[in-house]
C-alpha cells in the first residue's frame, strides 16, 4: 500500500534502490535504508505501523544507528529509537544509546537522557569516562546538580571510572555559585579519598573559595597548605580568595600580613581585586588611615584603581564624616579617568546627609 503525499513519495524513492539490491547484498543497501528510515521520521513523528513493515526484513541495529545519526531533532530521534525498538524489535547497541543521550542533553531534555542512561546501564552496555563526564557536565550546566552529584559518586563506586578534574571542578563551581559550598567541599573530599583522582589548582581554588564564603578561613588555609603535595601551585585566584576570606572574617590585619608575606616570598603578584578587598575591609571598620596606606601601596606598584576601589574609599570617608577626603578621592577618580557611577554619587550624598552638611 502506497501512502500518498510528496514527502512519503520521497521515502518510496529512497527505498526502491535498497529493494533492488537487497538480494545481491550490495554494500550500499544499508545506506539507502538508513536514509529512507531517517526521512520517514522527519516526515512523520509517528509513522503508520503499516509503512514501517517495509523495513521489517532489512533493519538491524547498525542501520538504525546510521539513521539516528542523520537526525538533529530530538523528538524525531527519540521516536525513531523507540519505534524501531518496540515495533521492529531492534536491539540497539551502546553507540545508539550514547548518541541519543547526547542529542537529548543538547536539547535540554535531561530527565529523559538520565532515564535512558539508566536503561543503558541496566543492559550493561559500554561507555567510557569521557561520556560520563559529558553527562555530568550536561546535568551541572542545566542546573540538575543533584543528578550530577549522583553520577560523580557512581563513577567510581559503580562504574570504576575516575573522572577528570575538569568535570568535578565544573560541578563544584556550580554548587558554590548557588550557595551549596558544603556540598562542593564534601564532593572534593570524597574524590580525594578515591584512587585515581588528580586535583588541579582549579580544584583547590573552588574549595578554598567555598570555605572562605562559609567563614571557615582556617580550614581554607589548611587546604592551601596541601596544594604542594598534589603538585599544584597557588595562583592569583587562590591568594585573592584567602585575602578576601580574611577580610570577610574581619581579620583585616591578618589579610594584610599574609599579603606582605607572600609578596616577600615571591609567591604572588597582587592585583586590584586583592588591594580593593583590603581597602574595603578597613573602610568597613572605619580605619581610613590604614585604607589609604593600602591604596598608596597599590599605586606604588603601578596597579590602577578600579571604579569599585574609588567607590569603597568615598563611601568609607563619608561614613566617618570626612567629606573633604571623600571629595578629594572623587577628584582623584576623575583625574584617573575612572568614570563615576550611581554608587559614587549615592555614597557622596549619603556622606553629606550623615554629616548634616549643605550640598
């Protein structure tokens, strides 16, 4: 029975060469069948069972995989996979599962991808650490953090894989970004206890940042001291996180001393973020003399202040009712060709209001 309509006629035309050469065992037959099958599912998301009978005698897992590769639309790919599996009794091999899971991940259909992955593992079909890492990244990047965590935990326990640091770092970063630093730290420690995990500097940076955000600066320094034993060298991000952590914990002098020590040892080249963190810490405590000393030290090293640096100082002077110094810092901001913003003017207005001065 021939289904009517131009799209279906195209499928018929693709099938004709396959039917002619099927008996001869021509190598191009599988290619024509895969083209016809893929076209059929593009034409109709749910092809009639009667029409599928054209493939019943010639279809196998290899041809189904070839057809699946020709589809970019996730809906068509799922329909082809499931229909050939149920109606045509095709036992898809591992490559088809991996391909469809990838298509679903790229389409943002993570729940379906994870269900298909479970089905794949139940059938003991093969995959490698790179594929598992891709699935972990897909879950993490789309916000399915708990699913990503479960996959990482299963990597070594169930699959005997040790994921690359990149995949673990990505997940830890996502966790810290949504205020789940405790989960990131737990994951890091669990990975360290498993054999084969090789953390890099980024791994330690994420954990140190997470601990500092939790206010556990002492533990962050313990992790910092362990870096060398793993062959990891602290970088600017590492030291900035520790300085910021000390400032957050109101241990500003400790942060300044730490900065001096690592500068003397030649371990660290501070940047504007480092100095602005210290300046902000002193300003919050009203210690404007110390804040200005740090500011001058920054300038002496040739580090250009940012808008945030000037804003912090202007706000700090305003809070101690030293509007002469606040205005002087504003003038330096303009001379330094740093454009003021709404925060700058809000800080100035707030300072005048605090001092009861006329504008």
